[in-house]
C-alpha cells in the first residue's frame, strides 16, 4: 500500500512540475510575440497605463512640457508611434502636458509696430495677424489695439490693429493772406495743414502755395509774416 501512495504522490508531483514548466514555456513564448502600440496622446496616465497593461506593456513618464491644446496631466507625445509592433514587456516613454504656458502680456498701444516686433522677440513672443486701418487719431505705423489684452495670457502670439494714418483728403488751399497768425494757425490745424512761418509780424502778407491751389491734408504752406497790408509796412 505504501508503494502505491508513493507512486501516486510521484505522479501528482510530476504533473505539477510539468504544468509549471508548460506555463513558463508558454509565458516565454508569449512574451516573445509582438503587439501593436496603442495611441496614448490625449489620454490620462491611468487610462494609458490600463491600455498598455492589456497588451503587457508598461508606461514610462519621461517628463512634462507646455501644450496649449492638451489639458494638464494628459499625454502630449510618445516615443513609439501608434500601430508600430514591439515585443511584450517593453516600456513606452511619454511626455505629459503642463497645460498652456502663461505669458505676461504688456500693453503696446500707441507704439510703432517695428519697435514692438523687436520687443516681442526678446520676450519670446510672436506677432500673429496684423490688420491695417486708417485712423484720424493714431499716426501711421503705430498700434491702435491688440489682442489679447495686456495681462497674463495662455499663448505667445499677439494680433495687432495698426494705423495707416488718416485718409488722403484733397481740397483747395484757403487764403491765409491778411489773417492774423493766430487765426491762421487755428485754421491750418483744423484742416490738417502745416504752417511754415517766415519773417516776423502779426499778420500774413504772402503765402505759398497760393489760395485755390490743390493741397492734401498733411501738406505744408509757407506764410510770410508782416505788420499789416502790403509788403511796404
């Protein structure tokens, strides 16, 4: 009877050892097989970990980087492309989003666009869309408005509305002769002309171009000053 028990135990032991050996061989063969790498971009760490676990792969977070499109804590890139075949047991290295990088946006309104471009380079920012419009109050080439507005913003691009200057207006030059210099200055400022004053006196005795000539807003008119009517005063 004892020999029978010994034989039974030997048989059971042999079966267990054989099962373990078969399992190990199966596992070794199984790990030698390749699996397709899943898409991890846009997924959270727990989601990616579970997805890789199903394929007997593991996740390795290499670092973080700013990304304006993918929320903080979600994967923005992976070292092995989705769909590529790799052996089971391998690591997939990923980078995780830190969210949008925040920039301190200063105010550029009223400044020349060329100067602002240099400033933006030094700040690590970029010029986005530039829209040009005419303006009666802002000089040509200067910034009228900006978007985003000054303050902390989640992006490094800024759009500008820039002045083309005033619309070109043509009209006939008024007569400044016999006007007082104060009245002439007031009229010239109102219609957008620049007076170039020659000689001294309280009244204008001569002008160039003459009254009735075609001038444009922003043009200059030379006026000669005297003390009264005619050149002989």
